[in-house]
C-alpha cells in the first residue's frame, strides 16, 4: 500500500533466454551467436559449458532483448549456456543450449 492508502502493483522483471542462433558450432570456438530474451543488461556474462565468452565479444541491445557473443572453445557435445546479469544473482540457464561439433 502506498503512502496515500492506495494499493500498488509491483511487477518483477524476469531474466529470460528464449533462443540461441546458431545452436551448433565448432569446438574450436569463434562462432558468433545471437541470444534472444528479456532483461539483459550491459556487463552481463555468458558462459557455454562452464567457460566464459570473452567479455569484449558480448554486446547487449539497448532494449535488453538481444545478446551477441562469440563462443569460447569447448568439447564436443551439448553444453549449457548460462547468462548472468552483473548483479551476480540474476541468471538463466539454457540447458544443452549450444552443441559443439
């Protein structure tokens, strides 16, 4: 309830990742990927299979709905993609979201 006695509604914005394109790339790394979602903020981190993408390759759109990044090297197989906002507590995992070939 606000100071004037009226009810207030708070909407919690949720960090979400809905897709990654392409979803496959070489185990050598260097694949440019685009991740779609919501509530992305500059300074976030992206890791694939537990390895961070180089920070200087990560770009967040002004409206916080698109990330572009370059994959690090990894081992063949499906790997989780984890996006963590700079506060360190808002994170989302795309289980098996990227497959190294």
